C-alpha cells in the first residue's frame, strides 16, 4: 500500500511540474504576442507591407478606328488623375507650401483657395492617406501640375500621387459618334466599338508586384508574368469629307425646318460599303447631336418610298405594265369607309402606272394593287417576301430594327391592310433597309449587304479583310429593273422631285411623305428621299430622312429631304475623278460630223454654243437621248465635255 501511495504522489508531482512548465510557456507566448501587437506592431506591419506581393492586371491598349484615308476616328489616350497623401509631408514642408499649393489648385479648378486648404488640413489631421484633387489631365497638364508647390517634392516628401489610365478620344468630336459607338462591357456595347470589340480590346496582361510603401508597388521579375497584347485597329469605309458634308447639310436642314431628328446614309452602289452615316437628334437645349443611330435601329412607316415595291410587284407578277391606265379621278378613293387621298389638289385624272410612280399618286397605286390582289392578298405579300423586304440586312453593327410586313395570316389583318400597304402604311422599315433595296435597283438588281468596316490590321499587317457580300443576286427580272430605273429617273425629271433635277449630276430616286403618330392627331410627318447618282452609271446611293419637321415651314419629302440629297450628290459628284479618254474640241463644227463622231463616239462633246437643232443632230447621232429645256442656243449640258458615255444615255440641255 505504501508503494502505491508513493507512486501516486510522484505522478501528482510530475503532473504539477509539467503544468507549471506549460503555464510558464503560455505566459511567455502571451507576453510575446502582446509585445508584438502593441510594442513592435508598427515594425512588423511595415515589414508585412514591405514584402506583400500581389498580382496586377496590365490593361492592353485598345485598337484605333480609322476612316478609309487613314484619318483617326477613335483612339485611346493617356489621362492622369492627381491625388495627395496629406500625411506623408513633414510638418515643416506641409505648413510651408500648403497655401501656395491651394492657390494653384484654386486657379485650376475654380474652387476657392480657403476651401482647398480646409479640406487638406482636415484630411491630414484625420490621417487620410489619399485625397483626389484633379481628374482627366493630359500629359502636358500632368507635367505642369507635377511642378506645383509641395507636389514638386515628389511622392515621399510632398505626398504627390499620379494615377495613369486611358480613355477613348474622338478626333472628329461629336461627328459619327453613334456609328462609332462604345464598349462598356458585355451587354453594354454599341456601334463599331461594340461590334468589333473582340478585335479592338486586345488581351490584358498580368504582373506580380511587391508593396514597398503606401501606394507604391515594385514590379517583380517573374517567369509567370503575362505581357498584354494590344488590340487590333479597324479600317472603315467612311469617307471623312462625305461624312462632314453630310453632317453639315443635314444639320442645316434640321435647323431650318425645326425637325425632331434625321439621318443621312451614303452607300457605294457596287459594294454596299457605307461611305457616310449621320444621325442627329434635337436635345433639350434645342441643339442637334448624335443621340441615337436612327438609320439602323429605328423602323417607321415609309410612306411613298414604299411605292417602289408595290409597282415592282405589279410588274414582276405581270399583272400590270408601265403604260397601263388608272383613273385617279379627283384624288380621293374610298375603301371600307376609309379614304385614300392624293396630295395634288383636285386630283390628276387618268395616269399611266409610270406616271403614278413619278407623280406619287396614292390613289393610283392603291387602285392598281387593290384591283389585282384584293382576292389574293397573300400573292402580293409573298412577292414582297420574295424581294427579301421582310429580312434584316445584317449590317455589321448591332441594333438593327426588324422590318414589319403584315401577313394575311395574321390576326391583325383587315380589309384595309392591303391598300394601306400599297402606299407605305402598316409596314415598317429602317432607313438602312430602304436604302439597301434602292441600291439594288441602281445595281441592276443585285442587292449588296451594307457594311462599315473594310479591314482589321495590326500595325502594317492585315489581319482580316471584309469583302462585299451579295444578299440577292437578282432582286427582280432585268426587264422589271430597267423599268424601275426609268421611272425613278422620271421622278426627278418630270415628277415630284423635279425641284432637285441638277444640271451637274443626274439623279434618280423617290420622294416620301408619311404621316407619323397619326393616332395622336394630325400634323406630324416623316419626309424622305432615297435614290442614287449618276442615274445612268450609278456610283452612290443615298437616303435622307427627316422626322417631324415643323409643318408650318414644310413637310413634303421634295421640300424637306430632297434638297439635302441634291446638295450632297452635287458635292460628291464634283469630287469624283473624271474618266476622260480623249481631248475633245471646245465646240464641234457641224461640217464633217460623221468623221468626228466616229473618232469621238464614246466621249461627250461640248455642244454649248450650238443651236438646238445642231446639238440635237450631234447627240442623237451618237445614240443619246436628249431632253431640252428652253429654246435657242445651248448654255448648259448635264454631262461634262470629255466624259465617257454610252448609248441611250440621257442628256439634258438648257437653252436660252
């Protein structure tokens, strides 16, 4: 028993010894923790900051956007934000230079010097290590601010902090802004910036950095660093001169007619390349800016420009021809207690189908379409579908509006749907869609996809080229296309757009005047003109659409929109290179015409100064169609001397 008691006592003693030892260790550990936390805390925190390593994203430089001639449309430029660490300077430096610094900041920002001083002194007392003072400085402004009192002492002694970032800059200002668009991340992209984001944005890099002081990180050399890859540049089809002229011309017309908004698009006929795209809307202040891309996203009832499709359907289905007569009477036609009216007061009586389009008779086109399709409206709609009018063009920027073409199978179809469609109501198209179809007429029936970007480049290396794409190789039969071309030229020569018949460039196209928001009341219109030039050898097509002009100042398409088309067509045509193959005599003698014409039969002569009879003899013997205005001696000719011509080309002569 005694041995057992002794063993038990030993165990207790040993346990107490272990407990005491562990307790001493625990006390020492706690003491050390307290010492580290409260006595050497600042020292170890500084060491921790010193050896902190972090991965930083290195942003890639975004690619530039250029016009076709290399003019810069969008680029990334460096900007600097300036801040101060008010705790970093010594008391001596802070007190010595704070007034001078605040004076400089006051001059720069317009904020009183006293407010700046109060703000910085307060931040210093509270121990704030970061106060932003300036934003968005360019490089030269940054260099100047860096010389301010206190800042010129640098980061450690003066608390100067500069943060570099890049922003998107637009050398043309607000011009073309909605077409250029923006890229604010997935789900918030528009225009070229958004559509070509995968090319433009590049790939960000990654770099490890070590923190050596507040706000200061030292790059570490590491094999795991990833270098950023700069974005590619994109080259557009935009012609800067055309764009600028289109912008100024549309702006003037919007201001003149106090309109709500409008757009102009110029397209290259053979390729579908967009050479200019202007979208201007009225701001709350009454100015006009690029607010939305109306030409691409906004669908609206086109009115009379849609008559092209109605007449083309009649011709293509062979249910009518251009010489067929329709009696428009006094310009009023009743269907289901609804009235179709012509703009011409008192009506135009009997018209051929050709005259119906040229003079834009609502009654005429409605009567023709209703007569031939009322029992089978699906035939008319199917013909429109065959033209592809119900489909988007697929233009290379996002947000294109979806065309609306009613179908007899729809529950909303009614007895007036067909006649209303015939003259452009109940249907909706965007400006770019309407232009694409008119461009197809100019291009002999071949419909091209509209596109804005020509190529993608990396420095001098071409990464990708975007070639013209054919949407429909044959919109209609060649015979129908020729007749439509003839009628569209007639609109300008004899019809509703005779006021824009130019002595300098031949124009073909169609006026449009549509009521809009008529369910709210009368007095709101959309004025438009869409066509192409030169009429005989089309180089460009163009659409001009102006929404809600002040009706007291004008609202018809030929008055509001067509003059913009004429001015731009003359400007663009004036810049086009002339194809001269021979140097013609200044004035052709009437004698020995046969020999002269044999030599110069493919070149336009100068017939100015000749009598009407002699000029007619010369030109008709060359196989040309001559239209004369006035009498006496030739003063002007629509095709300049020395230009290449072709048989059956229309030439206008002004006589006096």
